[in-house]
C-alpha cells in the first residue's frame, strides 16, 4: 500500500510538468498540420502536439476562448472580431500574402464590371469573414456607403449556389473557392483585395499559453515559419499533398499558393498598422462598437519576433 501511495504521489507531482509538455493546436483541414508534415519540420519534437481540426476560424477561436486549445492559425478578420469580443488571444506570428484570391466575384456573363455598379445589388459572403472585409474596403474605395449593397450572409457552398442561381448578384470569397470557381470558368473578378486589405493572417495563442508555454509556442512557430519558407520556394509538393487531402485538382492549390506567395513577416510597426486599419474599418462600418474596439498593439505580441524565437 505504501508503495502504491508513493507511486500516486510521484505521478501527481510529475503531472504539471507533463501537462506543460503538451501543446494543443487548432487547425483547419489542409493548413498547418498538412503543411508542416509535408515540409518535414515536425521531427525531433521535445513535446507532444495535440491537433484539433475545425471547419473554420470562428469555432477554432471559440475553442481557444474555452481553454480547449492553446494556439491555432486564423485570418485577420476572425482574429479581430474575437479580440473585440474579449477572447484572451494574441497573435504571435504573422504571414503576409497577395490578395488575388480574396475577391468579389460575379458570373462570367454578368453585366456588372466595377465596384460602383454594385450599388443596389445583393452580395453573398460570411459575416465577419475576410470576404465581408473585402466588400467593405471596396465600397469605401468607391465612395459608397455600406448600406448601398445588401448582404446575404451564407457559407461558401451556399453562396456559390446562390450566385449560380441568380439569388445574389455577387459573391465575396477567398481561397480555395476563388481559384476553384475561376478554373471552372464560372466567374470573373470585379475587385480583389490587393491594395485595399492588408493581406495578413496569424498564428495566435491564448494569453494563458503565452504565459505558461512560451518555449513550446516559440519552437512550434519557428517550425511553422520554416514550413512556410519551404512552400514559398516551391509550392508544388505542398499542392500535391493538399490536393490529395482535400480532393480538389492540383491546379487549384497551385494557382492559389503560387499567386498568394505566403511569407512570414515579423510583427512590427507595419503589421501593427495593417491590423489597426482592419479594426478601424470595422468600427467605421458599425460591425465593432467603438467602445469595444481593441488597439492593434494590444493584441499583437511582438516579443516572439523581437527575440527571434519565431521569425528566423
């Protein structure tokens, strides 16, 4: 009995250290895990990675808020809304990409040619998504108020059907939906996100994980950065893995990855300014109350970049 008690005490004593050696990462299918495995950067881990897959950024951030995961990858739009809603999350690693695939699409034979001609039309997109973001930014650029269009908030599959059936006039979406629709000859682009949106996405972590698992986050971030650099050099191997996993032709990810050119950038003054532009856009559009709007510098953790722990 004494031996059993001693063994139990030893296990209980060791448990906190063991828990610290587990990093729980949220992912979306075909993203970080597939990329890192394809790049071969997960060898030699001194801790355990527990992956959880989510259908989109919003439920991933909900899981992070609930303490079910420590970290994950999300676009700037859902990250901004989560931070404004009080989720204890910070960005620890930034990626920048071209925005050809973030676009307002219309059918090939549509009479619509410019953003100005969207006045009075119905546009399908996800509420609070980067698709929503590009419409808001395009309307501002064209000098049109937000209420000059009517939004139909639909997930991508339903939005595509709505556009094809004529239930909406345009569809604001992102990759891989843009490349898939373009390669199928179904749509053309009225306006993409280049020049009007920052083209940012982030690896994010909970405040608690940043406090208690900094070394694990730094190591994971550095490996993810190496994987991104590998894919940037030649997107074909990752495109092959992604195609097999998702079940779409390789031409889709090749088009997407090739023109997006995802690259790691330090969280510096330029990235902070870009994120602040996002926040200000949502405040002006009435999607985030001014009283709840965070400051970009408060939700972007520059310490990983400053120490070189992530961006290498």
